[in-house]
């Protein structure tokens, strides 16, 4: 038995080493330019309609994800952060940070249907396929608003005890969300809206992006101190800590390729391979562009999309200024 265990451990070690040596072949295959100004945050893919929704200042730009062609704009989304796609209801929801609202729009026509008042400074948002609700995380009121797409009404508000960032669903009734200022992940029930547990992050500061492998129940949280923490979603046990680049604000998991991608604002993507449920290795660092800190995954093509712009050369200690009219979406593929 001891011999078998040692053999298995050796095979796992060799397997991890081989993954670390393999290159993905991913690189910037296209740059989709959008001629407008303003900052940016999250971007989201609507697989059914082949649309890529990009938050940009006070509007949402819509691109065909396959061609990069502009297909529309949703205006007056003041300080927009995120976009949730509620496919069963043919609706989308933008989280408008400055207005404290979500704009509801038709996925087929991009026409605005209405507005929903939520908490203060709504930020990250997504549609939970289990509860069929839109989850909105409010950065200033430190809570989550739960919207029923059937009525477009807030049916619950969940105090979170800190500033929420990105959240995910396990597809079985539990929602997980990063709490930036307390350095933890909060889990709440998607139907009773009760907080179930709080996982304190060890060695991670100011968690932002969050992803999940629903098959192995692994959470991937990226932190401001340049680490990715991997946790068991069921228990909160920290499985692994891996180095990533600086300025990360987003992370996605490809369930087919069993690969995690961390988008680092420094101008890189850290690629992490899931060898087993408890074994993860940094496979590669891919060059992007400075400012590309959030990320979306096309589950069909396995391409990645990151928003950024061109910047003037930095002078002194201040941040470099964006070049007017240079907003763009980087498409990463093979």
C-alpha cells in the first residue's frame, strides 16, 4: 500500500510539472475598437444572442462576440459596473453605480424595459440559474439586492457585513461573494436569503474577482496582494495559494479545459491549470495590455475578452491618462 501511495504521488507530481511546462498558445487575436470615452468595469457574454456587453462610463456597448461588430448601445446607465443576462426571461440588467438602479433591457432588441431601484452603488451582478433571480451586490450599502425577473421587483435585501465584490453560484442553491474590506467570502442561501457561512481568507488581501468549478466545488478568488486563493466551497478549506500578476480585478474558470484565467491590470493573464481537485499549477503568463483587469469567457469558442485603452506615458507618481477615443476590447484565442 505504501508503495502504491508513493507511486501515485510521483505520478501526480510529474503530471503537474508537465502541465506547468505546456503552453496554451493563447495570444491577442483581435482588438475591437470602440470610439467612445469613459472608464470601464465588467463585461458579460450572452451566448444565445452572440452578444458581448461591455460597461463603459455611462453606457453599455454591445458587440457581436464572433465578429466584433458593434450591434448597439444602452444609454443612461450612470456609472455602470456589471451586466446580468437572464436568458430564460429574455432580459438583461445593468448595475448603475451612480444611480442606485438596475436598467432592465430586452436581450433581442436592446430596448430599455424599465428601472429597478436597488441598494447604494450597485456593482457586480449576475443571474443565478438555480433560483432564477438576479443577484446585485451593492458596494456602499454593503448588501445584496435580489431581483425577481418575473416582476422586476426586489424581493429581498441581504446584509453582508462588508463591501461586496464579485459573486458566483454553485448551481445548487448557494451564492458566494467576495467581501473586499473584511477579506472573506460570504455564502448565503439563494432561496431563503440567509447568510450560511463566512470564510476568512488567509494570506489574501482585498479579494475582487471570484470564479467557481461547480464539479469539484472549488472557489477561485483573486486578491490585491497578487495571489489567487483556491478554497473548498463546501467547507472553506484553503486548498492552494498561487502567485498572479498585479492589479487583478477578474477571474474566470473554463469547465471544459479545467483552466482558470486571472486578468491582471499590469498587462497579463495568469493561467492556472486544475490537475485534480486539490492540485493546481501556474501554467503560463500571457501578455495583454495595461489596464486589462476584468475578463469574460466565451464558453463555446474558449476565447477571452478584456477591456482596456491606450495610455499616455506616465509622468511623476500619478496614474497615466487614457488616450481619448482609444477604448478597446482585447480578444484572446489561439
